[in-house]
């Protein structure tokens, strides 16, 4: 009996946040361990990222829709603070769940970011969001409708869950359970092309080292899924990031991002015969 081939999208988030992160993403793509990246078009490294994407046309590039980092590209007072910058995730989600954000402003900002990507010369494959904010119930329909209208695929955050996670990280288990249930409902209702499962090293137990064995374990946890996205965050912690975040850098960028870069910029990890490395463009 022939083995079933699963599609694996290895997507690097935060492309465009800074030149050092852009370099990390491209290094991992050249190594053969990243197939796709999602770009933050409102951050300081967006022009550099667009240049690198054009130099590496086989890299799939999507929009990393940002509502919690930097400044907006449209006028959206319900999504921003007094200084005009985006709210932090906790504040945004609380405001959204209480009915305090404008869906018209969400749509307008998403359109502005998509248009910015086009202005940078990019042909996008899909949409996801920084810190998964598009999975928030008031935000998701706006993103799904826009993605469908533009013919773009959409990341659905539907992680595997396990009893082991319940015992070791009960709060994480609860979050994963909610995302899994909502992800299944959203995926059926959205009417857009999407992944079946999303996995990342952030779902592993605390302290588990990043390396080939960790990725193997994650892929095993998603067995039976036709299309899996492995979400990665390879970072080079450069001076540009230090200038951007200052003293908060250590808390914003855990060491695992650096560990992912060191692992994914090394020898190929995903060349097994039952995995087809691909991008959202193939869905």
C-alpha cells in the first residue's frame, strides 16, 4: 500500500519586522526548511523583505495582518491608542469582545495592508495575522470575507491537543481546545482555502529543546491531516531589533526564536517521502 503524502507548509512569521529577521527567514528558506513567509507591511523592514522576496521567487509570501504592532496604514481609532499606535493584543481582544472595535475599520486596515503589499510588488498567497488576532470572533469574518474576495487562502489556527498538555500546561490546553473547536467551525464557514492543522514549537512542553526531534513530534501530533502548516519564527537577534524594542526585547523575543533559526538554517529536516513541501498557493 502506498503511503499518503501530506502537504507541509513551513511558514515563517514576522517577515518584514526588521532586516535581521528578514535575513533569518531567507537563510532558512535557502537551507530548504522554510517554504513560505508572512510579511508585516507596516514595519521598518518591509521594503527590505520585499526585495528579498523578489530575489527568491519560490518563497511563498502572504500577509501577516498586523493589528497589535507598529502603526496602522489607515485611520482606525477603534484599533489604536491615544498616540495613534496599535493596541497591545490583550487590550485589542478585550475591546473587540466587548463590541468596541469597528468592523469597517478592520476591513479598511486589512485592505490598506494588502494594497501596501501590492505596492511593494508582491503577489500574495494567503493571509494570517500577528499573534493570531484574526481568530477573535469579531475579527475573523472581516478577514475571511476579504481573503475570499481577493482569492487568497487563509490560515486557520487549529492546533492538535493532547491529554499530556492538560497535565503539564492546563491553561495552554484550554486555549488550544478553544482554538481547535473554533478553528473547525471557522474553517467550514469561511469558504476560503485553508490549512487543516497548525503546529508550532510553542505548543511543546516548557523546556523541551528545539531541534529535529521536536519538529518530528509536532508532525506526529498532526497525523491524519492532509495539509499542515508548521508555523516558525526564526530570528537573528540583531541591533535593529534592540533599537526597536529596547529593554523589552528579552520578553518579546524568547530564546526559542533564535533556536529555531539555528535549527532551520541547518541541514534539511522535512525531506521524508510522505511529506510534500509546499506553499498556500497550492491549496
